[in-house]
C-alpha cells in the first residue's frame, strides 16, 4: 500500500491532468489522512484543468464520509465561481449514480456544526447541491 500511496501523492502534482485525475480518485478513500487531504484540496482547486476539479469532487462525494465531504466544503469556501460550478457538477455526477449517495447529506449535517467557519459555509453550499436531500 505504501508504494501506491506514494505514487498517488506524486501524481497529485503531476503536470499531466490525467495523472492528477487518477490521483484524485486514488486518494479519495484516504480523505482522513492529512497528507492526502492536503493533496485532495489542491486537486479540487486545480487551476489548470476543470476535469481534475470535477472528477476529484465526484470521487470524494462517492466516498461520502464526513472527512471526504469536509474537503469538498473547504474547497467550495475557497473556490472562484468557475471552480465552484465544477465542484457542484462533480458532486451532482456522484449523486445521480445508482445509490444516490445519502452519505453526502448526512455528512453535511455533521459539518454544519464544524468549528471551522469555512467548512460550515462550504457544507451549506454542498447541502444545496444534494437536490432536495437536505441536511
């Protein structure tokens, strides 16, 4: 696992957008690990390619844990309008999947009480994106 973990972290800073997309997917399940979390927020706010933003948001929303959704919320709080649109699209892509991902809405509920104001603000936006599945 260490080799894959290191490879995914290395891909997160790759000049290749396809490698950064892969890194976002590979690291999403490690959202609670500080090194991965830092890399994931960077991928969510990728300034070079919107596919990286969208696919990383989708991967994190599919994981649906409070740690994963917290990273999306943090990114939303820092995102410009264009990035926010792609973050929303990535979350929506995950929500329209076969499971509907109730974990995202539940995570938003927990994050509404997060001590960090940026997380609470971002979680409120993500909550609105869950198409009627309110926190």
